[in-house]
């Protein structure tokens, strides 16, 4: 009977150890899948945020030529500023990846210069077509700012997960890389443009 109890106790220990190992393996697999799915979700949200920015930028690109044409009629001798706006628009439309962020920042700066020009032309400021275009552009700029905030928020969340242990182990296995924030690159772009006549 003593041998039977020893065998039973030994078998019971193996069973308990086996159950604990199986539970740990299941828990590890569940954690990995949860972490993987969370990172994948964040990656998709970042891509969605970027796509939303692209849609808003397309609206902006479509408004700029109309705005420039309206200003041309009033400010014929300001061709340098108008050409800079069109050049910046074209560069932003063709840019991709991180170059797109830089090109958008340049375009934003040239648009500020364009609107600063209008202060010198009271007739232009009163033109209904110009006012409508300016209001549409302001609405698009607000939507772009909102889309940038959303994009930057999801990038922050993704980058944090990529940096933190233990999710960084899964991120490394997924070959995820940190994303750049969509922000102004220099102090010059953050300040108001200076217009001289």
C-alpha cells in the first residue's frame, strides 16, 4: 500500500506540473496573440490617419489653383509669391512618405504668405469668390489639423508600444518601426510670415 501511495503521489506531482506548464503555455500564447493584434490594430489606425490626411490635402490642392487665380487678378506684380504657392502645391502633391510631411510644411508657409498679401488689397478682401475660397480653405485647414492630431495620437500610441517591454518583443518580431509625427520641422515654419511691399 505504501508503494501505491508513493506512485500516486509521484503521478499527482507530474499531473500538477503538467497542468501548470500547459496553463502557462496557453497564457503566453494568449498574451502574444493579444499583443500582436493590438499592435496590428494600432498600425492600421496610423495608416487610416495618414489616409485621412491625404484626403484633406487633396481638397486643399484642389482649392489652391482657384485661390491663386483669384488673387492674380488683383495682385499682378506679386507673381513671385503666387508662383511659390503653385510650386509648393505641385511639390506636395508629388511627394511621398516623410518627404510629403516636409513638402506640406513648405506649402503651409507659402499659403500664409499668400493670405498675408491680401491685406494690401482691400478690393480682393471684399471679392465674394475670394472670400468663399478662403472660407473653404480655412475649413480644410481645420480638418487637416484635426487629422494631424488623430494621426499623431495614433503614432504616439504605436511608438510607445514599440518601445515598451514586453510588447517590444512582439513588435520586433513583426518588424514594426517607429513612425514620425506630422509636425512643423523648423522654427521658421512656426512663426508668421513677414510680408514686405
